[in-house]
C-alpha cells in the first residue's frame, strides 16, 4: 500500500520515494499464502513426476550402494544384501522417493518464492539481484545434491567396510533410502546458506565487517554443522560438506563487502565494538 504525503500549506500531493512501499500485515500474510501455494503446487507436480518415474529414480539412488558392495566384495570379500521388510514398505518407499524428488525438482521455484517474498522489503536498486538469485539458487541447490551423490559411495564404503568376515550385512532398503535422501537434502540446503548470507546483507541485517569479525567462529560452526548434519558420521563426508560450505561462505563475505562498499557502508564507526561504559567518539 503506497501512501501519499501532502505538503504543509499546499494542496498538492506528491508521491513518496519509489522505495517507500509499505504493506500491511494482512497483505504480508496474503503474499506469504500465495508464495506457499505456488511452492506446494510445484512440489506436488514434481511428486507426480517422481511417482511415475520411480523405477528410474530408485535405480539411480541404489546405484551407489550396489557399486560400493561390488567393489568391497572384490577387494575385501565383504558380503552385503539389500532387503525390504514389511508389506506396505514398498509403497511407502515409492511415496518417500517421489516426495523428495518433487522437492528437488521444484527447488528453483520454491527458492525463488522465498526471495520474492523478501524482495518487497528491499530498495529498488537491490531488486535487480532478483534474476541473479533466480539463476543461482536452483543450480546451487542441485550442485549440492550432486556433490552429496558423488561422496555417498565413499561414506558407504567406510561404513559397510566394518562388516566382519563370514557375516552378511543385510541393509534395509527403507533405511538406506532415508539415509541417502537425507544426505542429498542436507548437501543441497547447505549450499544455499551462503546465498542467504548475501540476502541478509542486501536486507541490511548483516554487514561484511560483522562477517569478517565472526569468520573463525562461523567456519568452526560450519564444521560442527557438517558433523551433525551428515548421517554417515564418517570424516570423509563431513569434510566434503564443510569444505565447499566454507569456500562459499568466504565468497559470500566478499560479495557482502562489495555491496557495502557500493552503499558507502564499508567504513564508519561500529558502535557494537564499544563496551557499555566506554565513551563513543561522538
């Protein structure tokens, strides 16, 4: 809702600055509902596609396990078989794979909806990043999923490799698919975190000098997050997640520094550095 300001002593009405667009709480809620509805519809469409092509998708998801088991059997003599336990398990597996497939396939759309909901609160000069965000967010999420799929066999080899001789490792296919889908989603979402750091900088919530000051703690927290988020618990998968996340964070910090410099916020006094009892330069 755009408001008009009247000058004192004159009958003319002049429009506010172009960036002074205000929305009521009801309009914000309507906007949120609309964005959520679009995201849900696109995810449902992706779910239908995943349900129809379940055989092809499940073959892709189980390939890391089958290739790892063949290699371990050839090199170490490890025996492992995949099983399905339960009458309804095959149907639940298909539903689970279809749902995650829908989330992944629809990722460019629902990631854009998040940005489109935030965008009205930005200045006009900052909204030009919309197309850039739409072009980067989806591929970045898919790149994280692809990296998770690439490192998965290495984590499986470490875990299944502990199977003792003369013992057959029976892997529940339901648990395995939950395992791999969680890894893929964690990798995909984690790759979006640096992008949202840039969004927070564009919105004026975080400045580059804050990121620089907290860099060591953020990197430390990234490795802690990678250790907790990866269900395989092996150091290889953790490093393969934490390393690109750290690199992406450093890139996002440089982007934030560039944005702050363009805004003229690169310098200046940061009063958060002063203690409560310390006098400021004013």
